[in-house]
C-alpha cells in the first residue's frame, strides 16, 4: 500500500522501481491500533531524467478493507 502512496508523489511514477520487499523487522513494523510502518526506498526519474533514490518512512492504518495514509516522510 505504501508503494502507491509514494508513487503518487513522484514526478515520474511510471519509472518507479521498488525493491523486492521481504517482510522483516528491518523494513516493516506493526505499531498497534492497526497501524504499520514501512521503511524502504524507490528509484525513479526526476524532472531532469536522472534516476534518483528516495528513502521513505510510511505509516498506514487499516480500517476494514481500506488503508489510510497516516504519514509519509522522505529522507
């Protein structure tokens, strides 16, 4: 779910290349109250056509069958 939220903020979402994410304590964390934190990165083209890596922390919350973005921080 975080991938979709991240791609929505990219200049060129079609160029997004995410790592193969294996669930582990290093990349995902359950925070309680149906909230999950994902720490990952995406490689994508910027407005000049150069590929850059963006690291991010994404917190999402599950409500029924829907997911809601709580926070998305890039670093």
